[in-house]
C-alpha cells in the first residue's frame, strides 16, 4: 500500500543520528545564548536612546514649525494695523474683556446728557489736542513730507491725531446729536455746536460714516447667542439676545495715556506751523 512508506518516512530519525527534536533544541539553545542578559540590556539602551533622540527631534521640529505658524503680536499688528508712532513707545497687548451689553441698565456713557456723562466721555480722551509725531518717523507712519509740519524753530514734526481717539470723538458727537440730547448741547454751544447747523450736519454725517467704515474694516466675527428670560407675571419665558459677550481687546488706556502725553502745547505761537514750501500740495478745498 502506498500510504505506509510515507507514514514511515515521517517518523524515522535522521541519518546523522540526531533526532529532529534534538536539532530544534540545539537551535533554541543558540538563540538563548544570543539573547543573553547583557545583549538585551544593550539593545534596550540603544532603543531608548533612539527613542529619546527621535522624540527630541520631533519636539524641536514641532516647536520650530509652531513658531513659524503662530505669528508674534508684533507681526499680527503689522498685518492688522497701519504703522503707528505709538508702537515705538509701548506694546500693544491683548486681553479678554466682557462687554457690557445690558439692554435696560444704562451705564454712564449712555445716560441722558449731563456734566457727569460729559466728564466720563472726556476721560476717554475724546477731546485731546493733536499729538506731535517726530519728523524722522513721519514717513514710516504714513505722513508725507508735504503734510503740515511744526515750524523748525519750534522743533518740527507733524501734528497728528490718533485715529481711534478721533473715532471715539465722532461717536461722542453722534451721542450729543441724538434727538433727546441735541437741545442740551445746542444750548451749551461748545465744540461742534459752535458751527452753523449745515456745518454741524456735515460734521455729524462725517462722523457717522467714519464709524461705519471702521466697524466694517475690523468687522467683528464673534456671535451673539440668546437667553431665556421671564418678566414678572409672564407665564412662559421669552428669548432675548445676550449682548454680554467676551472680546479680545487692546490696551485702550495705555494708548489713551500715550495720546494724552504727546499732545501739542495748549498755547502755541502764531508762527507755530511751518508755511507750505514751494511744490507742496495745496488742496482746492477741504478733502
Ligand atoms: C452693565 O452696566 C450696568 C450699568 O452700569 C450694570 O447695572 C450692569 O450690572 C452691567 N452688566 C454687566 C453684565 O456687567
């Protein structure tokens, strides 16, 4: 029968006298020798060193790439703001601020016209005099050499206004011109209210449009959620927008202080401004 020799062959011992299992056993002994305690130690040490090296390299690479991708405050500022003499003197910093979005509780800035309300707005720096921008940095901050300058005999430089403070000045004028405030300020007849009505109207609409452009320029991409509220006697709660949201804000007060400290003198001589030089642009009317 054909099946018998096959069966025999698989059970015979090999010719050199070693039994198959003995060969296997010898091999096992050799590999056991290779895997002796010392070798394992070295291998483990090598692996750990390799691991640490790879780990450190990856860590350093991540930090380097992150530092490329996370721009510094200064490089953000350069992308989001016009050049400014202010950044020569102070750091623009950012912090989280909760807006007061109360609908019914009026803080001092929004109450009906009064000396207290005016003082609160004044304290924001809305009526500061122009600042002086040194001649050397004029060009760097966007001031052309044929723009108005202080007479060289008084030290030169450019009279200028911080835009943010001008925008707040504008918002204050809108406040003063509100239908429920305007009589109060007309009566006082100060600032913009010294002008004839048609000029005041231009001033107010100029201010409105400057604020429009600024709000669009730095358009706020945060979102306003809604909350439930129930007035006394209401059976069911109603939904209402919650305007008390978190914002990332600049250090306004430091900037205000800078503008306060850099104001031109209160009283200046008649010839304080350098007259236009030949070739300087002279506009045909108010721009
Ligand atoms: C907002 O201001 C009003 C008036 O000063 C005050 O009553 C209210 O508590 C403030 N709300 C928040 C959320 O700070």
